[in-house]
C-alpha cells in the first residue's frame, strides 16, 4: 500500500508521461503483469517497433508488476499525463466508459471468431475511443482469453458450488453482478493483492485466464481450476490523450501502427502461453476440470436482466454484438 503510494507520488512529481531526453521522446508505460506474461512481451515489442519506425526518436519504457500502481491507479496517472501508456483489463475501464462494461457480460461471444469480429470491427473502434472524454485513448485490444474459476477447496463444477464462497472479482460492477447472479459472494481485490488475499482466506476463490493463473502463482494456493470460460474480457492498450496530443500526426500514425502490430504478435504468443500455463499448473498438482457449461449458461439470463435494469443503454449494444456476422 505505502510502497505503491510512495511510487505514485514520486512518478507524479518527478516525471511526465512522455519525457524528452536528449532529443529522444521516452514514453513511460506501466502495467500489472509479470515480465514472463505474453502481454509484457507484446508491450516490449510495441516499444521496439515504435523505436524502429521513428528512427530512434521515440522509445517506450515498460514498468511491469504493478510497480507504478494498480490498474485503476495507472489509469488515473494517464489521465493527468504523469504516465504515457498502460495496458489494463477492459473491466478496469468500466468507470470511464459504461459501454465498455458490456465486455464483462458472461458468455457474450459465440466463439473466438465472433469476439475477433466484434473487437476488430466498428464496435471495437467505438469502444476503444469511448474513454477519450476521460483523457484515455484506446489503441488496440490484446487477447486475454477466457476467464474460469479456481478455488482453494473444491472444483467449481456448477454454479451451486459457488454458494457460500467468497470469490475475488476485479474492481468492476459487472463482475460483481455476474458472481451474484451465479450464486457466489463477490469480493473486489486488486490483482497485485490477490495472492495474499487467497493465502489468508480473505477470499476462497477467484477467476482468470490460464496465463494469469500461472504467472501470478495463484496456483500455489488454489489447486482446483475449472474451465467454464464464463467471460472473455480483452485487455486494452491505452495512451494518455495528453501524450497523444503532443505527438505530431506522423508520430501518432507510428504509435497506432506499432500498437496494432504488437496486438498481432500478442495473439500469436497467447495460444502458446495458454498451453504452457495449463501444462505447468497441472505439473504443480492443480486438478483441472472441464465442467459442462450448461448450468452456468442457465444463470446468464438473470445476470443480463439485472445488468439491463441498471444500464438500459447496454441492451442495444448487446443486440449489435449478437447480430455481428450472423
Ligand atoms: C487479467 C488481465 C489483467 C487483470 C487481471 C485481473 O489477467 O489481463 O489486466 O489485472 O486479469 O484479474 O485483475
């Protein structure tokens, strides 16, 4: 807590999101994952491509591991221009764009092709720019696969297994609604604090994609991973509009292209990372199960109804998503 607050203040006071160092622009980029995670590698690739495109005039310095703060804090640093770029889960953007919360609805996409068509099409573009009024410009999506439950005590084979369990959720109203709708007790905890929260029993279970379950080492505490794939929430790469507006039109094109290329690279890394993660956690004694999705799907209508009651405008967006390439 204090370490984060201290770093937060240092960054705020000492640097801008985009520093000019001997004629070279250095854009600082912070995120919450460890360096072995495919999203970190994709961000390093983004920096390399931007440096190449700009002939060495623009560099990106990546700060992993929540060193500069939680996803929420990183977004706030972007807003004031103290940090140039970040990569967060779309769930962390909910407070800045009600539209983007749609991506947290369970079983929203029919399959991977459907999600790619939505995210890379018109809807995806609208969602990326929907946070601009909050000084956050989305550049591209990264694949964050599908999220499934893991628990300390038992496999989650049906929603009934969630009864009485404190399930960690991202700091997202949508996630809270989903866990409520499925019968568990949602408890928001930041990603960086989750290992300890699981260890100390503050929460009994959590949910995430395989590379994050593995790289966060949550598998050391949770020995049951149930692949129900209830959500497919992508990650989003963002730039502070304060930094974006300081770039020339040509530099903006380079940055956008570098981000798009890094997204293609990240998709390639992702598949291998999922396979490796499942292999490694199994080796470490995790019991992986593939429950039927039917009982989870039965809970979806209730979750959607609750969400539409709170956010009427999402109904039309969900319809557009469902009609995409049908
Ligand atoms: C995913 C996502 C992260 C997020 C994490 C979480 O791993 O890629 O950006 O922090 O989920 O559950 O908080």
